[in-house]
């Protein structure tokens, strides 16, 4: 059974998603125009953060009164998307700012600015980051699914932004999440890490691949390990998972036992695969990294679930 993943970035969504209320158009209209309702902003996939920082250096999402949205959003903008309700029943909505929005002139001048989501993850608290990641994923989906996949007609936003409906053929479309198996292959006191084609120099990570139709998570894990590295899985356990809003995956983290150290690398998928001892894996997690064959390698940063997969396995050997 997977342990809690609440310590991994983009997890621990703090709001009640209030899915049962989404079909109630009158209630959504009331919440959207309530003076206590917050509105957060995403621009070009980047969250808008307050310009001021907390004493700790952390930055918070810029939260505006939803009732003020007509002052800075074009009249043609779609209705904001419901993120959820806090424990006092106060709502948070999210919307997209136009790409050409001018931060140097207008009612929002001096209030906030955009930050790349990956950079923001290192300075935001977990609750705000989970909301921002969810907002980015859903808003990205809307921008990429404006037309019906069944008949090609333009679709319309429905159910507080959690559905698109086709007025022509009546097909309903819902935000999609693509499952990905990301696995740390292990044998004895060794773990297998690799570098994907085009992976950033100096970093090495767990192997990963999309789950295909008709597969279980474990079957997808076994297939990807064999296809990419030529190793046969003998057993696997899910240890963590992570929503990943780039654009919208669910990273399902496994530790997978394999039967042999022998590798047969698919060079179309990965450029390198290396076995590391537990002590070397611990070094990979450090700022100094681990040097192999004169090259210093590091694990992905704590933003990524791969970092935590390695950490979990390393700590099991303590």
C-alpha cells in the first residue's frame, strides 16, 4: 500500500472540491459574486504571486476579490473555474489572464507578478502550490479542448469549469489526467537510474512511462522497465504518487524488484542507465552529488517525485 504522499509538491490539495455543487448554476453564480470569494490568476501557465514575501521568504498566491474581476478581465473571458471551498465555506475560483495583460498599467499594478511554476514550487507553501497546480492543469485542458473530439463543433464550459459540453452532438468532455508509472528498479543494495533523451546534463532519474489502455499500473511498470532497460520485474509496490501539472499527469511512484543487473538499453528512449549503491544514491540526493567516471551526477530536486522515490528507498536501508 502506498504511504502518504502529502510531503510531495502539488499534493495535499487543501480545499473541498465541492463537486456536488458544480451543477447548481445559481449557487455558482452566488459564490462567484460573493464579497468573500477569492480569485487566483494563471497567465501563460504561470501562477500570479503576490509581490511581497512572508518573513520566511515564502510567496503566496495573489488572491483578489472575485467581485472585482470585471475591472481587469476582458468582457469576452470565460467564467472562472471553481477550485473549491475552505473550511469556512469561502470559495476560491481561478481564471486565466490574457497573454498581453500589462502589469505596468492598470488596477493590478504593483500587486503581483508571474513566476514559472517549477520555480514557484520552491518558494510557495504546499497548500497554495497544490491549488496553483490544479488551476494550471484544468485551465490548460480548457485551452486545448475548445472543440468537440466527436463532431468538431466548438464546446462550451459547464459545471463551474469541470466539464465542456458540445451543443451540437451533446457529447460531454471532462478534464483528463494521464497516468504515468515512475519506478525505481532495485536489486539487493542497488538501484537503477537513467537519463532520458534530452535530459538535463548532470542529472539522473527514475525510469518512467505512460500507462497504456488495458494495463494495470504494475503491468505498465514492468513493460517500461523491460522496454527501456531490458530488466524483468519480479514484483513492485506503489509507494507514492504526485499530480504533475505539465500539463496534467498523475505520477505513480513504484519501487520495483528486478531479477538481474544485466541491461539492454533502448537508445531511442534513454541515453544512459546506471546501477547505484544505496550510499551512492544518498550522495545523488545531496548538493554535492555523486561522481561516476569523472562526471558528477545528481538526483532531481525535491519538486519531482523521483527525488522522493530515491529518498524512500535510501531511508529503508538505514
